[in-house]
């Protein structure tokens, strides 16, 4: 009799445990994981330029962030956007086009000149930002948000980070880029500090002697 009582008690505990866990499971069913989107969370200012910590950077100053499984969003970092400045037109690859990492895929136009930016990843273009095409200023105003450029389907997600800047070296990489820019023209240090240490909207606008295509191509790795 005692054995039966113990067994019955044990079965009751199992039933209760099952019911509690099932209730927890039911509560979680249908709750979608928030989509990963560009944001300024976890970011920092490096020599005046915003560098969010939750995205990855290509040496050519493009960035990417995981939107969902096998899909990443791509854009230009604030350093690149400030160098490109007041562009008049942006050309993006067409949806369905296959792009390779390091391939020239984005074109910026200004005063009759063209400069290009390379893709930070390899895959098929899924979507382009029509808003930034209609209003190129968005790339400078909100480079990590509304100024994004394209979404790419990456079949080999494990290799998405290949040839990108290791997180532990991002600060050093950006500082070196800013120092190299100042070496071109020391007056640019003043342009970056024009708004309390934040970069001017158009870094090269006040330097007519500097070749826009030449300088941007150097940093965008397209020369």
C-alpha cells in the first residue's frame, strides 16, 4: 500500500511538472524573434564618427548586419557617408543580382563624377532601398538606419564574416582611417570638429583642391 501511495504521489508530481512546462511552451509559441536591424545600440564614437557595435565592417567602409537567417542588410558607415557627402545620385544593384565580396556594387554621383563602393559580402540581392535612391541625403543623415542600401541573401552564413574587420580591431581600424584622412589635408580635422567633435555633413566640400573621386576611391578600396 505504501509503495502504491509513493508511486501515485510520484505520478502526480510528473503530471504537474508536465502541465507547468506545457503552459510555458504555449506562451512562447508564435512569439517571433525580433528582427535584427541596424541600430545605434552598443555603439561608440571613434574620433567623431559613430561606429555601432552590433554591426560588422568591411575594410572598404561598408557594413552589414544580420536581418534574419541567411539575410543581411548592407550600408555605408558614417565615415564613408561623410566622405561621399552631398551625392546627387545613388545606383544600386538590381534584385536577383549575385554580388561577390569586394565587388564594386554601389555607385555615388556628384558634380559629374562617379565613385564606387564594394560589397562586404557575397550573395543574391534581395531588396534595395528605394527611399535612399529617391533621397540620397538619407545615407548621410542616417547611415545605419533609413540610409541602408541593400539586403542580400547569403547562402553560406558561416562565411559571412570572412575578410571583415575583427570586432576587437574596429576602433584601431577607424582611428587609422581618420588619421590617414587628416594626413591628406590637416584642415579636415577642423571639419570633423565643426559640430562639437562630430563630422561635418560633407567633409570634402570645403576643400575644392581635393579630388573627390580620388580620395573616396582610396578609402572605399576601388582605386
